[in-house]
C-alpha cells in the first residue's frame, strides 16, 4: 500500500489502483475522517458511533485482509 500511496501523491491513479485496489478509497476516507474529527474537536458536529476509531480500524482490517487473501489466491499479490 505504500507504493500505491506514493503513486497517489504523484497523481498516478491507475498505477495506484494496480499496486493496491483500496488505496484511493482509503486515502479519500482518511481525508474525510480527518475533516470530520477536526469538526468534532472544534465542537461543530457530533460524530456517529460508526466514525469511532476502534470501529473504523476493525472494519479496515477486515477489508484489507479480505483483499490481501483475494490477491494472494489469484496470484496478483506482488
């Protein structure tokens, strides 16, 4: 995923998707969560339970493991 984020930083979306299919989605989600937590810290909004760090971390772990197993099974894990 590190190489995929490096490609995203350079604007190379197709290369990022090739390296890891979830990298653009995770980058967008992290940006949105960062903005939401900043707004919550400023007292502008209240975050729902699904935005709690523990819940999102477990959800990400489950999805990343599923993608990793799928790529390993198809031989596309580089």
